[in-house]
C-alpha cells in the first residue's frame, strides 16, 4: 500500500513585469507546484520515516516536471526553492522529509545544479501560507536571485495532511541592484560562486 496519497495538486504562476521601474521586455516568471498529501504518521510518533521519504521522491519528480513545463523548459530556470506545511497532527520532522526528496528530485530534473536548494517548513492549519526562499541554481552568492515564492492552499493542509511544494523562477528580482556576484559571473563549480 503506497504511503504517498495525493488529495490535490496546485500550480501557481506569477508574472512580474516591473517593481516600480520600467517594465522589462521579458517578465520574470515564478512558479510554485504544491501537492497536498495524507500524512501517514499523523497523530503518532514513528521512528523510521525513511520509507515515506523514499516514496516522496516520485512526487518531487512530478512537481519538478510540472514546473519546468510551465516555465518553458529546464534551460529557463535560474532560481529554485522548496517548502512544506505540516498539518497540526503531524510534526516538523515530517516536513523535513522534503529536504532530500523534493530537493533531490528538483536538482535531478534540472541537470544537477550545484547550489543548495533553499527551504522553509512549518506546522500550521488550513489556508496557511509559507514563503519559500529562492536562490540561484548554480551559486548561492548571487544576491539578485534571493527572493521568495508564496505557497498556500485554501483548504489545506488538513490536520492529517502535509502540503509539499517546489518553486522555480526564470531569473532574479526585477531591477536588482545591490551588487554582489552577478549571474553572468557564476562559475558553478562549488555551489557558492
């Protein structure tokens, strides 16, 4: 019997044309794919969580492919992040399963970029939202790509559910101008620079 039971999947795409300055020729696209699933460990403490984490890899792959398709291909993705909201009968550790399962799947789908996948997780109720941190896919020090993507589901997660989300963006912040390592200068060797 499978541990991952999906109630719903949601895909959000945000299109940013400007942030107070002139409109850009190519809008920034920020997409979030979230799946609301049953929490097989709700209301109980289970020592071995790894079977659920292993099954979540397939969900991570599915959400990654939906995002890549929505953004026009893996070559267009420059930033990413992941998040989880655990319903009230679960524990934060259940959301932490997404670090490996979601992050691994997203990196594989994008050709194994070097930078760490930023993450956020929480235990919360219906309609809660979490801001998924975004970072450049190849180099963590690219300040222009520090951003967020909102993840929320109006009717989830229920007490016995978890909302697992992945986020991708086609670039950094519109009108970024705080210096630091420019995306064009990334070497992509160590995940930092």
